[in-house]
């Protein structure tokens, strides 16, 4: 067992290394950091650009393998290099993780709870009107691209704002841009927290809607499987009411497959919320993944790939553990 | 390679015997499918949209590249049904052209990704050993590489080349999970008597895969391909939003949506019309896929 685990971990570490290497080589040869500096006004001299690029370890004239070796050496010493603006990549990631985490954690937890409730209720009331409405709604939501869903929610927010009447000093209920108003970024005062809430509601709502639609489909079919099982009838024969039997025995069992989904998706949502972060201008990991490429930032691109790769593998582990923890049948075998 | 009609025929024969009824399996599936109103509605909408995508461009006098410089940012009117954009291009013509492209992307991409998944999954499952290990490593690697990164970084290489390369790239990141399932199914099918019988009769491995293994999971592959159509269309929207998809002067629904996402408040028709068309298309495909799942999967007779 221990040998199996060790082999598995070695395999996964090699996978991460290969993926990161591929990403670095691809980015290092295809991206053009020089463009970034030549576009400045006034354009800096050729020599100063080269000097800066050398400083950042992004000079295309240096062989890519040499740059890669330098970067990897840094990674082994816990340094992911510098962004194209000369900031520390470590610093960027450590601040951005929390931005994504705030958004993703709340959004996906609420979404999963709402989705599971809708799905379970739909399964119990199969083919009733409420079930049909929920099914159709989730189908519609799953067919909407995230960009469009974000715009829909923004539209909802701004129309609520104008319906309640924006006051002259610009105060409004919901904000569609940013994580907090300028100069209000702290967590200490009450008004700052309220300001963060006003900014957070709409992007969280997007995640909640998307997650709820996704989970309700799975929960419905998982619950339908459980509904036909003997142990539910036994529970009722023992004297439990139907509702109690459904909640204590049915829902619990039906939740097991969902938990693996949930733990897997939770880790991936760090990057899955890319659209929400970009459209609502939150500076999280998802945004970083995209801007690192669009700003020709080689080190950041490789670093985000490393981050994503580790995340995907952790997600796999997390879902295995969740499954084993919840389902005694897995633990015994 | 065998012709595709052959394996399908084999599958039908086998299943009718199992069904023990006088109706053929094909008819049974059709009957089950048409019993579901939502699936039929979905199919109807898909057919309508495909028809519109190819006939639509001929209904208007404007071509999707033409400029009507006197009517810039005009609202939907009798001469420009869906309005015009910042250059005076007719949005109806562009939406129809985009619809065409999105349908192609979905269909071609789905065929490629399900095809690759079927072939690689079956090879891994049937041959085992080194082939299996190679496919599994490839699957794991592609799953942890962010597809967005690869497509975005490589897309400048394909500027001016055919858009089909882009579809292949999209499909290249779509097949892995299906291949895993195919691999598992193959491993269990491999132990069945009819496969052993064929092997002992000296049928070569690639014929066994094409005639016995893949036809036996035809339902799964058909459902998967249908679902892939809609997920590829959605993936195209995501990439086009960042400008890495179909490039101008050509348009897809995704590139229209991405291009006008920031005009959603000021010129709503530019964004919301292509978005609505896209959502209707994806929804209809999803409904068809759901109906097919119920019709093809025998376990769905619980109701």
C-alpha cells in the first residue's frame, strides 16, 4: 500500500514537472515580452529594453533552455520569478489566491446547497410541475456561456439600482466593477465590509446560479437512483415518516457521489471563475491566468500553469478522500 | 479501416436478438425519442437553426463583410433586421454567418473528439501494457495542462491559416474523459465470449475493435458526441471572448459575443441578439442529447 502510494505520488510529481516544463518552453518561445516595452510611450531605447528583459530572465536572445534552467532553479528555492512589471510572482499569487477564494468558496458552497436542494426536491416530486420547471431552468442555465450569464446578472444589478433610484452622490445598492470602492479596501470598519458585500453579491450570484444548475442535475438523478432502493421502504416500515426517511436515509446516500464532484470542482474553481473575475474586474487567480498570457509574461504563465497543475492533482486527491470518508463500502475494501 | 455502416449493422442485429421483440432496435430508439416532447422540440429547433444558417444569408441583401457606412450603430430596422455595428456591417448577415460557423465548429469538433476518444480509449483498453500506459499518461497530462494556455499561446501561429486547425485544437482538449470511460468499457468487453471467439478465429485486433468493441458502445459514443457539440460551441465562445478564436473578417457566434460584450449596455442589440441565438442553439442541442440518452440507454425505462 505504502509502495503504491509512493509510486503514485512520484508519478503525479513527474506529471506536474512535465506540464510546467511544456508550458514554460511554449510560452518562452511563443510569447514576445519585448512587445510589451516597445509599446510604451515614449518608447524606451533598445538597450534599456534588453537590460530589463535580462533582469527579468525573459530576454528572447538567451537560449530558452538556459532561461528555463534559471527559472527552475528559482522555483526549487521557492521563488517563481518576476512578472513582466518586475513584481514578485509569489507576491501576486499569494494575494490573488485570497481574492479567488473569497469569491469561489461562498459562491460554490451556496450554489451546491441550493442545487442539491432543488435536485432532491425535483426527484421526490418527479414529473410534477415543479420538477419540470427546475429541469428546464437548469437546462437553460447550462446552455448560457459564462460571459452572457455575467452580463445578465450585471443587467439585473443595474436595473435594480435604477429601480431603487441612484442618489446624486452615486451611492447604489450593487456594484458591477471591482472588489471594493477605491480607498475602502480594509476589513476593519463596518462601512468597508458593507462596501465589499455590495461588490460581492453580483459575481457570487453568477457562481451560485451556475453551480446550482450543475448540481441540481446530478443530485436529481442520484436521488432518483436512491428512491427505488429497499432501505428506504425498510426505514418507513420501521415507523419513520416518509419525509424523515427521505432526509435521513435518502438524501444522505444520494449526496455521496455529489461530494466527489464538489471537492473536485472546488479546487478547479480557482481558475474556473476566470470569466467572473475578468468581467467584474476582480484581481484573482483566474484573471492572472489570462493576463499573464495577454501581457506576454513568460514567468507568470509558467507559474500559473504550475499552480493549476498542482490544483488539479490536489482536487483528484481531495475527491478520493471525500469519497472514502463518506462511503463505508470504499473504506472496507 | 472498415466502412462505418458495417459495425452499426452488427450492433443492431445483436440488440434485436436481445430485445426479444419484433420491432428493430432503431425503431424502438426512434419511438422512445419521439415520445419525449422536449427532445422533439429541441430537434425541431436544431433543424430550424441549421436551415436558417444556410438560407438566412440569402434572405438579406447585405453580405456579412459589407459596410453600410451611412448606417453605423443603427438599431434593428426593416433594412437591417438585427441592426448594424460600428462599421455599418449588417448584424443579421453576420449572425447567420456566425451561426453557420458555430454549428460547423460544434459538429466537426464533436466528431473529432469522440472519434479520438473512441480509438485511443479502445486501443488502451484492448492492448493494455505499454499502449495503455502511454494513453493514460497522455490523458493525465492533457487534463492538467490548461487548454486555454495552449490554445492562446499557439494561436498566433495559425493566423491566416484555416479555422479548422482551431477546431482540432479545441477538440484536442475535449476527448480525455470520454477516452477514460471507453478504456474501462473496452477492458470489460475484452473478456466477453464474442471477442475471445473472434480473437481465436484469427481476426486482427483492429478489426475486433472496429467491429465488436466500438459498436457495442455505440449508444455511449452517440450521446457523448451530442453533448460534445454543445460543449465545443461553448468552449469556442470562451476563447473568442479573449480574441483567440475565429479571426476577422470571418465571424462565429462566439467572436460576435466576445467582440460586443463591452457594448452590452450602450448598443444592446449587438450583444444580446447573437447571445440569444447561441443560447437557443446550445439549449436545443442539449435537449436532443438528453432525449437521445433516454432513448438509447435501456436503463432509462424506469419511468
